[in-house]
């Protein structure tokens, strides 16, 4: 493969030469190797794939097998042998692939197969011949092929109850949705009646979970589009060469697995003999592997949906030997200061109780063993007997535990006449461990969502304070935004009244426990915070001095009290917030300090223009402080780079708009880091290549976030490009020289100099002269030589 540096922009949109042949063409793919996404292509290239360029754009294309040529069957049935060449292009650190194909031979082929009228898919004859040819190619070039078979469950009922027109509508809609779920290279067929099939080149057992989820997604969309909730689908698969090398054997094995799922839909477990009830070992092994892959896929997504929970419970019943039915309870908040287990999924049992909640104590009672076993996730098996002495189905209750906390509860009911044994216990434990990892992943997703919400709230505070025209309006904005940002059930602003020398409640958000009144000097926690001039927090106000009380009577309340002080040191008031769910963290304290600082500035200023400006400053500084609280930045980094950037702007004689944009960009330059996962952002050692890629996304994310804030456009460009290098080797866009925005080139000097001269966990602070020497060594490489000279002149270095 030839590697070249991307230059001509016209290569992004390959254009055919005059009079192009339909048997040659060019495509641009996003990424190297197999399964790359097609960006654009010529008509000839699309013709060789039986599609139009519009249909191929955005589709995942299969990798070209090793070797100089590849054979394809054209839509008209002819067989063409293509010479394929690929070249790699680099664009801003992104690897693209340019693929050229040219016909070297063309042979007449069988006539194009008839198309199925309701679906437009190939027929059984096309499927059998295409499969034979694909397996022959796969054997020569040594790549895997997966055969998928699927049945529409309920088609006969739809035909009988709604007519054949509705049945054809169901078939056509499912075919269309199925086509939308698969790659452009995947070939789909209707074999007749309710039977469908697909041939998936370059797909093996590692893709099985994803393939089956695509089929399920197609049916979900079909039910929604047709309004036929009773329709369902059963699917099976077999893989070459792992399962077999014979087309007939692959089809038979795929059908066996598909019929197993069909029996499950009818109340008989997949892989279970209808007479003996024994579970086929091969099917069970495949099911367990599929479950593991399903967990891995779901852990990358957002919170599981109701359909996800149902699929996981069905997988549990499939995986655990002798399980026939079950319920799945997930722990979560049930109100302020409360949590409960909610029934999220049911299979094999009546679902009338879906959504029902149980307290942790009631769920422990249902578990039926000790609290110690419960917290250690040990399955508990119950062998039951009816009043007449007959044996009832046994049950197994499995706590899902992470770090000694029970996150969910799995209740399984056994097959009548059989008892859960050691194999079932082992399978249930493995399932619970994977489920715990999934729930932990969901918790991480929720934390990342919370961080973004915090940022949005800070931005809203900035805007709202800018619009506030009176002290009362500022107090209301501060109190409401504090309750939202800190997830508090209540928040109160107590204004200092110098006449009575007391703190008077003026704004309250949430519900109060008792009537609120003025607090004379020295009475209550708010005065403790005011006289100490610092934020005070407590886990339980029942142990504190008198203070405004909020929330449910008798409930423990974590509180935070933050004084507002003017620039001259005069007390303006105290913000008091409380919540029942959890204590306030160090990050909460930092955010409260930022909010009260911004609000104090707005309260102090009487001139509207100055008040708006100071409120914006406070909110921007809040973001900087929040970043410092999460990152390894040295304390005061934000304030230092803002101050130095303002000095540099003066020395460069920037105009007022440029100065303001530079100042805003300095405050927000690393705003994108609020969206990075802790395991990357807070890692004390060197980052892996994959982690470095994740870290570098903060520039682009920060740019996107800043565009939703009331900042100048030049500030957003600074945020995106302050990690670009003069020689073009920076990120995120690989800009070079004068193409890097001017203010980004200015600020990168300020940012790097402060990092070099600050103590960080992984390095000592350099002296100014050492830092100057380091900057000079990168002149013309990382830094603009002209600006570097001006910067060092400013610092007299």
C-alpha cells in the first residue's frame, strides 16, 4: 500500500474522466483496512456494486481480500474480474483510503434472478448460487462468511386477520428495514413465505451479537411502521469456516438456531428438546458467547431501554440451564433521599407488574437469605412444594453486586420437574458479573451527562445574570441555578441587612421544614460561614447549629452554606442549599464558590454594562475553576493564563474585540475536558495511543460547546485550534502556518509557558529562562516565530 500526504482537495470528490467506463471506478473510504465507510465514489464504482453513488455514500464497505484481483457478479448476471489498487491518504491526522477498480475480464453469467415482488430481494435460487460462489471465494482468500436465516413470526396470523395486502406490507416493510440495518455489501434474500436469508462476507462469530441485534432492530422499526405489534422475528446463523464449509450444512445449522429461537417465542426454550427438555450444549455455549458480546455492545451505549432490559433477561433465561422464566429488578432513585428496586423486564411470566417498585428491605426478603450473602452476590435457590405435596418450579434469586452495593436483582424460575444445579449457579454468577459491569458503564454515562449538564447550567447562569437588572433578580437567578447545578432539593438566599445586623431569607427554592425568619448575628450555620468567610458543608443538619431547615421531616439533610462578599470585603449575603440524596463533594464546593463569586460581582455593580461584564467573567472563571478541580492543572492556572493573555494582547495592540475574544478563549480553552472520562483525564502516568486520541477530542468538543455559549466567534476558534502546530503536526485539524487562527497562535504561547513554569504532578516547574529556551527550540515547529519573539520580548527573556 502506498502512503502519501494529502494535498489536492479535489481528491475528496473523485470525478470520472470523460466518457468513463461502467467497469472501472474510484471511491474514497474513511479509514484504512476492511469495513471502512464510503465517503464518495464515481458512477462506475457504484455500478460494480449494483447501487447508485447516493445509495453507497455513508455505507460500510467490505475489505478487499489479499491479492491483486477480486471477482464480483454484476446486477445483469455477468461475472467481472477487477484489478484493485488502494492508496492511503492522511488528512489532519485522519487516514483515508483511495480505492481504484478496473475490469480485466468479463464473462457472461447466469441471467439475473427474479426479484420477489413484495420485498424486491433476491429469491431462493439466487441465494443458493450466491452462497456457493461466496464460499468458494472465501476459501481461496481465507476470510469468514456468516449465513443468516430469519422467519417472520406471525405472518400467517396477519394474513388471516388483516388480509394478504397487509401481509405483503409487513414483508416489504421488514425487507426495507432489514436492508437499512446492514452494510451495502451484505446480500439479502426472501426464500419464500415468511423465510428470509442474508450472506455476510467478512463477518464471523465476533459479529454475531451485532448481527442479531440488527435483525431485532429491523423488526422493532417494522412493528412501529406497520402498526402490527404482534409481528416478531426469529433468527439463526452459521459461520464459515468455524461451523462448516458446506453450504447445505451452514443453512441447516442456521435454521436449527433460528427454530430454537422460534420455540422460545412460543414458550419452549431455544435449544431445548420439546420432548426431553434437555438443553443442547452447543446452543448453550453459543448463547453464552452471544450474551457476553451483547453486554459489551450495550456498555458502550447510553442507559439501556426497556427493550434492552427485556433482551438481557431473555438472554439470562437462555444462558442459565433449566431456567424457564424470570424477572429483572433494577435499583434506582424513587424520590428525594429514597431508592428502590423497579421491575424492568419479565419473560415467561405475566407482565402486569412491570414498573412496580420494592424497597431494598422488601427485595432482600424476596431474596430469602442473609444480608451478608446478599451484599456478596451469592445466588439463593428455593425448592418449592405446593400444599398438595407436588413439586413447584424451583426459583433462583441472584443479587447483582458492584463494590458491595446491590445494583439489581435477577429472579429466575426453573423448568417444572427440574432443580437448578451447580451449572446453573455458575452461569447465573457469570451473567450477574457481566451485568454489574454494564450497570457500572451506565453510571459512567450518567456522570458524563451530569458534567455536560453542569456546564450548561454555568452557561445559563452567565446569561441569566447578564439579564438581571436588580439585586432581587440576581438573588433569584443565583438561588434557582444553584439548586439546579448542585442537584439540591432546596436552596435559600439570605440577604444581609445592615440595619438589623441579620441575615434575612429573600428567595427560597424547594420546600421548607419550618417557617423561616431572620437570623441575628452569630445564630446558625449561615453566620458561621459568613464570619469565617468560607464555604461550610455538613452531611447532616441534625448535628448542626440552627439553620434554615428544608426537606422531609426527620430526613438527614446534607447542607452547603456559601457567603457572598463584595470586593471590599463587605458581607452581601449567604447562599444555603440542601439535599437528601448524597453529601456535597469538593467539586460542588468549587462550583458553589464560582457561582457565588459571579453573583456577588453582579450584586455589587450598579452600572448595568459593568454588571453584565463581571457576571460573564464570573461564569467563565467558574468553568476554569471546574476544570482545575477535575484536571491536574496547577491551582490558579486559569487566572494566570487570562492575566498573561491580557498583557500579551496589550503589547500586540489588539483591538477591543480581539482582546475580549482572547480573554474569553483563555477562560474556556480547555472546556472540552469536562466531557472526558476520568480514567483518561485523571490518569497520572503516560497515556496510551488510544487514550491520547480520546484526550485530543477535547479541542473539538470544546469548540462545539463554546458555540452554544454567548462567546465571540474568535474565542471559539481559539478553543478549537490552540493545540495546532506551526508545522501542521498539531490537532484537531492539522492546520499549519497562517492558516491557524491568529488568536490561537497567540494563546498557545501563553498556555505552554504557564504549563512549563508551573509545578504539576508529573514535572517540576521550569525557571522562566528554562521555559524561554524550550519555547525557542520549537520556533517554526510548534510556534509562530514572529509571535514567539514578541512574547519573549514582553517577558524580557
